[in-house]
């Protein structure tokens, strides 16, 4: 097995990078250094006590032992394409082009290994010596993207039944029998009430599509070497592939989506949410805003 990121004992992957002549100090490296420092500062400021990781915390960390890579996937942040790329990297030649892999196959759990499947010594070794990366997105844009995908698409009947029926039952006055049975017409406002209802998280954890990034990927416990952003997706993705010495034929797919959730679209969804609920929702996702350096959206009426 080839592991690009094995350095001398005690050296982090990034120290190994800085000591090599192969890479010059670049503006991109400076950007990523800045992101790591900001993340670390926010963690130090807001987390009093660092708890230990449990295997369950590591279910989102996808492992590539060939290239010494750990990727924490966040739904609605290009995770389908990243899983496709990880399948190419770990597939030993089975796949060549990420876009040849059907989207549903990228989400079959047996196609990729996660860190939670390893023994504790194996977990510790990988956390110490592999390149760890994560991709993040403006939190409310990601939330609206999840809402649009899971509640406004007719084919997502599993989500309508599992979550939609409950949301309508609890948060709609005088719902019709059809709405209660099908759960396929949840309004964004009702979705917001559901997220803020204390019963929701008491009964079960948030679904991964709207769970906060800091709860999925634990960035104050796992020290990520690269924090990629959806806003600079292709640039950051190519930087990571270059860092781990991936074959130059492996390219991150550029998105051709015309239905992508944008900032303007997100603003429209928040028009009908009262300032009181806007503030409560912002507080729910506040740590993601702080950790990843996103500013308060200008369309919010909470100042």
C-alpha cells in the first residue's frame, strides 16, 4: 500500500509538505493556513472541555488508505462528487472517471470504508498521519438546499413519509388528511419550526442533511489539515488531490447544475420567516458560521 502522507514520527502531514522542495509556498497555502488558524482560535474560544472521540463520531470520515486521506463528508456540500472521487482513488483501477459512477452508487455505504470501522489503534494512527479534509458551505444556503432537495422533489417519498408527515402533524394548523398521509408539501416555515422545536432533538439526532457541520465532523477535536469551501470548490479540490499525489488523470467533476441553491434563492426562502425565528435559527447554526468564517447574511432581520 502506498501512503503518500507518511512522514517522520511526530511530523504532521503539513509539516512534511512545508519541508519538501516539491511545493512552493503559494497563496493557496496561505489561504488554508488562515482557515486552520481561524478554526483553531474559534475552537479555543468556545469549547471549554475537549471530549474524547467515540467510534460513532467517525461515521462521516471516509478513509483512503492508498493515499493516506481522510474525508469528512457533509451532505449538500458536493459530497456525492467527493464520494465518487474517493471511489476512484480507492478503487485500484476499477473506476477511472468519477462521473461514470451513478450518484446512488456513491452513497452505498459498502463502497467506501469509514474510520468507525477500524480498531482504536488503527483509528489513532490514521488521525495522526493521514491528510484530513472537510468541505463546508454557507450554513443557511446548505439548509435551504437540503429543504429543497428533500421536501420539494416528488421522488423523495422516503423523506416525506419519515419527516414530512411528522412536521405537518406538529406544525400545521388543521392539516388535511392527504397532507398527513403523504407529507409531501412541507413549507419552509414549518421546516424551521421543526428544527427549533425542543422535542425534535430530544427524540432523535438531526438528520445528516440538516445537522450542523460541527456535530457531523467535530472540527474542534479532529484537526483538519484542509478546510475546503463550496464557494471555491474546484480550486480547493484540485489542491487536495495535488497534495496527496493522486494520479493527474483524476479530476474533480465541475458542476453543471443549473438548479443549485444560491444566496439570492436562500434570501427568498427567509422572507417569510419572522425576525424572532430568524434569530433563533441563526443561533442554532451559529457555531458553523463562526468556525468557518461566514458572515451573518445581509437578508436576515436580526441586527
